[in-house]
C-alpha cells in the first residue's frame, strides 16, 4: 500500500486529500482558505469577487492546509486548480503582475476583438475547439496588451494556476509543464490536434512567449529533491471528472449560478458555432462541454421574489404538478449561451388566473432551469455523445425538487453523488497513476481502479426507484415539449443558430 495526496486550489481555498494508492480510501484531509487582503492580496476587497490575486496566496493556504502532518508519508502529489487563470512571468521567472482569474469580465471586449480578428466564431472553433470568452487566458493576454502594455512587454512566459503550483512544488526548474486538460482551456491549444497555436498567442499579445510543455496523463512533471513525485496536474473540471470516475456514456451537470454540462467522449468535437467547447480530459479522452449562463441564479431570483429561500422554494414547487399549470419560465436572466441569445432576457409565459400561485411559479423556475440544462445536454447527444447516466453536482442538487424532477427531464439515469471534493480526489488519483507507472505497477493506458463515490441513483423518469419509470418519462417529455414550444415561439430558430 502506498500513500498519495491530491490538492485542489480553487478560487477560494486549498483542500488536500491523502489517499490509499490501491483503493482511493481517504486517510487524511486538510483545508485552508486563501488569505484575504493584507495576506497575499487574495481579494479585491469590499466583498467583491476576486479578479486577480498574488499567487503566493495559493502557497500560503497550501502550507496552512498541510499543517499537522497531513502530508506525512506521502509518495506523490497531484495538483488541481481553478481554470482559466493567467500567471504572467518575466524572463527570470518572476511575477510580472498579480494573476488574472477566470471570473474577470474586464476582458470581454478583448474576447470580442479576438473573435473578429480571426474571422468569427467558426474560425476559432475550427482552430482550437473554443470561441474566446473573457475567462480564457487568450482573451486576458489581449486585455494585458491593450490595458497594461508595460506588463505585456515584460511577459516572457505564461502559466495557468495549476502549472504555476506544480512548478513551485518542484523548486522552479527550467522546464515548465502543463497537461492536456489545462492546455485545452487556454484558447491557444487544440484538443483535436494536441498542439499549441502560437500564432493565436501572437494575435492576442502582439508577440510570442514561452508556453509550458504538455505532459501525457500518467507522465510526471518531476520529482522534488526529497524524492516526492509530482504528477502533471490538471484543471478543476478535468480533475473532478477523474475523481468521480466517469467514463463513456456518462455526463456531468454542474449546478452553480451558471451551469455546465460535460461528457466523456472518444474524440474532440469540431463545432462550427462554438456552442460546444472541446476540452481534453485527464485520461487521454475528451470532455466536450456546453455552458449555460443560468442555473441556480434562476432559483435564487425566484426565491427572493417569493420571499423565501432555496429550501422553501423547493417545498413550494413540490406542491404544484408537472407542467406548473401551464406556467413556463424561459430562464435566460443573464442572456444565454445555449441557445446563443446573449442580449435576451427571461420570459414568463402561460399566465392565467389558475396558474398565478406561488407554488406554480416555484415549480416553473425548477422546470425552466432543468429544461435549459436538458437542452444543453441534447446539444451533446445530437453530436453523437452517448449519455446513459447523468451525474448531478452542486449544493442545489440536494434540493428535493431537483431530485424529483431531474430524472424525468433528463431522460437518463441520474446519479446524485455524496458531497466531496472530487477535484482533489481526481488529483490524488492522477498522482497514484503516475506513481504506479514510475514503479512499474500500472500501465500508462490504465489508471488505478478506485471505488466510485457513494450516491443516490434514480432511474430515467423516476424520483423513486419503486415507481414505473415509463410514466415519469412521458410526463417529463410533455414538460419539455411545453418548454420547447414557448422557447421556439419566443426565440424562433435559436437552436438552429447554436448548433
């Protein structure tokens, strides 16, 4: 038996899990928030979302999370970190400016400029499998060139957060590395070709810079002077997928304020509209992703309108019936990415005297959110992605109304995994894989077979395993048809434009 660790450096904290290499059983854990103002400049202050950070804050919280002997006896470490951050370094490897984080919307106009500069959304989708957004490093490079030209001129190399952490753990060697998953989130590496597009870096920044070497899934980034193996690391989405143990036929729906839907697939999907983003995963496969701008924010907005919280909204919704007495909420409160309706607003349709009750509006909010996510899931299905199981993640997945409605609306077996830091677990599993290959115990083609998460499982169309799933599926299809009819009447042909 060996011992490995996975650390997840998210946007707010560092979490460490120490696991048995053979089974994945968690032996120890550590946790620490990133320091706030005055201790690493982790926040922009005033309670606002962080848009930039001194990366030393990540090391400080890592050190705190590792106190008390958490890493004692560990033979290898894997690193997961928040995606889309940009860490600009000068020729000496020193930080040029604080790291730019993924939620920084200052680069929105830069992303739009890049789309036009290459010839439109289709050109970008064909080049790297993704259309630039403000979150991506490629857009941040364009913003840097325009807004901070002195910083841009000093930038000689660019890393993402997990790349930088791996480099620090190894003692800042001459070679800098990343993995396929992290590289596929940059906007200048193609999952389809497995190669960088340095011309896109030059398009964004105005000149070339050094980019990290892209490692294979089981390839180590290096070994510390103390003999501790550091695996390639990866982004949080890829690490969470690996920690959940999803494979072909599985899709993962993540419920945050916005939503994301990804599935494991054998190949990168070329999507000329850019609706599908072609990520690579941490195993050598691919993770096509579809994003929605509206998920739990729809529930929170409706709960505020009705003077309750999410639990109260869930209880209200379950007093209504499928179809919400004809009430339909198109949940495009922030515009929408899927379908591509960037400048639209939400729509409430089907108002009649009998439908104007709190419980019907509550249920329409849940059905609208889930139908929007099911629409996004169908984008993947339409491109040949098999979906037999849907893993539903996020705190809102624990709401009874979500669990009651999701199986019928998704039309697939729905798995509600027990809450855990799957990104940290995925990083640990990657470390175990790299260690096993280095020791000759594992194949580079076969990761360790760890036990899957504890979970509730509901069959398609049923929130109760004793129910007849056929009845639930018919009801779910009727609700989705009602939703689609309102969507097409309000936004004709919106999905024809989105892919």
